[in-house]
């Protein structure tokens, strides 16, 4: 049976979120099977997996879950998010004045 393990929490405080993409913590040390991204700021944010394109638009206090493991047999060992990925964030207009963006997940 395959086992999953949590990876270290990644956070970016509101004051460090700009109009240009900046990293949310460090790169992922393993390929996540489940990834949670939560916008706990008071502004709408864009999330990018490549630092160039907008992949998720998260309203204030919204989140997204990316599940790469549901309905996969243990032997398939499938993970669709690359090891070493650095998630990035920018605001979608007005800069946030409180909160943080949080990334959590399991490999």
C-alpha cells in the first residue's frame, strides 16, 4: 500500500504579494499527490505553476484543491505535479492589506 506524507507548509504574507509573480515559499521537495492552496488575504489573487501564466484566480478567503491521486491504484504511482515546482502568487488588482496565501499538501 502506498503511503502519503505531508510536505512542509508554505506561506506568503500579504505585504510580500505584489503585482508580479513571486514564490510562495521554497520549491516542492517531492511530487504532490494532493495540493491545497488557500487565499486567506482580503484581495483576489492569481496562482501560477510556471511563474508566467495565471492558473488559478482565488477570491478573498477562497481555496482550491488539486487531487492527483483519487481513483488511482497504488501500483500506478501517478503524480501530475512535478517535483521541484515553485508555486507563485500575484494580486489581481488591489494589493492585499491583511492575511496570507497558504500551500499545503501530501506527497
